């Protein structure tokens, strides 16, 4: 089961296993709606997906796995400076942790941090 957390910068936090399924389910769930300040985070994410402002998470993850293979630990969808960003944390086979900030509309990597 997943929970949505209220985080700074209007984040949506989903466990990796649930994130893909949720975004796929949301893709056809509702007609496009306008963003409103009082909406829950999952509704804002659904509206962004419906409006074509973000790529579905499975599409983004498939593209990332080519260059950054690993097990996805966590995914956040944030709105920063008018742009939707996926923050994706994954662990690679050698145990290294990666944090990727990815433009949600294009799947372009904006920032990469390794630990």
C-alpha cells in the first residue's frame, strides 16, 4: 500500500512498486482538470498526466534503465519553477545509490548524484 506525504515543494512520494501502477491507472481515469491550490497531490499528478505535462512513470523508468540500471527505491513527482520533475532514487548492482532528477515532460536528466 502507498501513502501520499505532504512535503516541501509540493512533492508526491510513492513507493517504487506502486508508482508505475498508479500512474498507469491514472492515465485513463479522469478527463483533464485544471490545477487548483487546494487539490491533493495525487490529483495534481493525475491532472498533469492527463494534460500531457508529464510522461508516464513506466516510460521514464524504461528510458533510465538503459543507462542507469538498478532497482528503483523511491520516486517523487514535484513541481519546481513551473516544471514537473521526477526525483528517482535507485540502487545499482554494485550497491551504489543514485539520485536522479528528471524532467517529467521529456525524461531528460537534469541532475545526477551518486553515493
